[in-house]
């Protein structure tokens, strides 16, 4: 593969290799265009979701963020950690937090009284 190397001496960027073959350049261009199109789709899906959450918020009076969180939890429940597992972890953390923070708070109050 013949290529042009663009040197960036004095720059923090690494050298860039540009293929000299028009076919290779076209292959790169095609992949970049596909990635740009994918990003456009992702943005459109995000806009769609935001519109849906806002519509629910307007209709039912809850915050849009609550619906977004519900969708995220439903997604995670289906594709990664289950909701029950997350709830269990939260309960475990809550016990840990309350034990430490209340213990420290009680100890601080006791030492202040002495």
C-alpha cells in the first residue's frame, strides 16, 4: 500500500498516513459517511425519546426525567442487571451508609457532650 505520511513535527498530534490509492481513499470515505449517518440516527432517536418523555410529563404530571429513568431501568433490566439486583444493591448500600453515617453522627454528638 502506497501512502503519503503527513508529518506533524512540533505538534502533539501523531503523524497521519493517507493512502495514495483512490480505492482506499473511497473505502475510508464510505466508512466515515456510514458513521456520520449512524450518528444522525442516534441523535434523531434521542430527540424522539425526549419528545416522548415530555409528552408523558405533560399528560400525567410527573417529571420527564422520571420516565427517562424508568426507560433506562427497563432497558437495563432486559439487557444487563435486573431491576431486582439493582434494588438489592441499593438496599445494601443504604444499610452501609446509614450505619456508618449514623454511627459517626452519634459518636460526634456523644463527644460534643463530654
